[in-house]
């Protein structure tokens, strides 16, 4: 046996070494993910335990202690004070139509830019990139003036139209990057079979990228649900306000009830969490789609 054969590790040893390294990396990734999950869940935990406390229990034992009893007085009080059912319905309408209109605009724009290969495609995409980086605060006054001029001030459609158009800038950029890599062979085969632009759009392209579109719709819905600034400015009437605006009634100029605050945070957060849980499989499937087969 030569010295070279003695020094060279066997295939089994190399395999065990590689497996050990992968195992360490997997454990590190698991620990990091658990830390991130706990960081995200901690505010939800605080909202749950404090929403079912009485004010006296909160004062005596603090915010981190478990409740001495389960009381729903703060949740009931908040729901009655803000007419929470009406606010939820307003938020559902606004978020649904923003997601629907925003996705339709994004898909049609992305089809023209990604597959249609219109002239000046890169310039148009650059404009869209700039558009979705503009701070909302810089758009408030002109949007307020425009909503007032067309008679949509204090109408939920003012928020729907504004947010749908603004979010479609991000949606167009995202979907056009996906459609720019769409296989040319599929499109050529469809053209040979006599498919027109409309048929290729709805019968070929749309079914293939549906998971990505569902991800975009989910993001639009959640972003719209949590939007605060545009509804605050464009929806002054109590009857048109959203869940995000209803959370502000728990803080006064001189007084503040921490249990009611926690109840408001919990009740306001639950609908978006429930929506995410319902569509998590679709969301994960869309994120996992990295290429079109």
C-alpha cells in the first residue's frame, strides 16, 4: 500500500464529513428560523394575553404576566365603540377591489412588456420602479385635490383607485420579470395552432403563472388591509373608515387604556392572519415557482 493511498480518505469518510457539515448548516438554519418566528409571534402573544385582562390585572401584574382570568370586556368595548363589523366590511371591500384591479392592470402591463416586447421596455420598467419607491406622503396633497375635483372624496373608491394604480407599478415590474423568461417554444407552438393574442394571454400564459399572480393578489390584499395614510386623508367619515383607522380610537390626548389597545391590536390583526392562513398554501406554491416548465 502506497503513502498516497493511506493519506487519501475513503469515499465513505468523505460522505460522512459532507453529511456532518450539511447537518450543522441545517441546524443553524433551523435555529435562525425559530428565532425569526418567535420574534414575529411575540407581539401577537402580547396582544392576546393583554386583551383578555382587566385594567386592574394589567396594573398589578404588568404586561408580560399571564392573565389571572379570561375577560372579553376590552374586546367587546372596542368592537362596540368603533362599530367594528362595519369597519371590517369596509376593509374587505377596499382590499378585495384593490387586489383585483391591481392584479389585472399588472398582468396586462406585464404581458405587453414581458412578452409583447414593446419599444422602450427598459425605460418603462425604470419608470415603474421609480413610481413604487415614491413615498406616500409626497402624493397626499395632489391625490386629495384630484379626489375632490372628481367627486370621489370620502368615497372608498378614491382609496381603491389610488392604491390599485400605485400597487400595479410593483406588480408590473414583478410579473414582467417573470414573463420576460417565458419559453418562446410555447408561444411559437400556439401561433402555429392559430392562437391569437387574446387566446395566448388567457389560455396559455395566465394558467401557467397563476401561482405568481395569486402571490401578488395576496400581497396587495394584506398591504391594503394595513394601509393607514390614504384612508386617513381620503375617508374622513366614520361610516367609510377601515380597520386600520379604527385602531386609533384607543388613544386619547390625556388617557390611554392598555387593555383596550391590546384588544384593538388583536381584533385588527386577526382578519389578515386568518386570510394569510387560508391562502398560505397558494402563497407558498407561488413563491416556490422559480421557473416556467
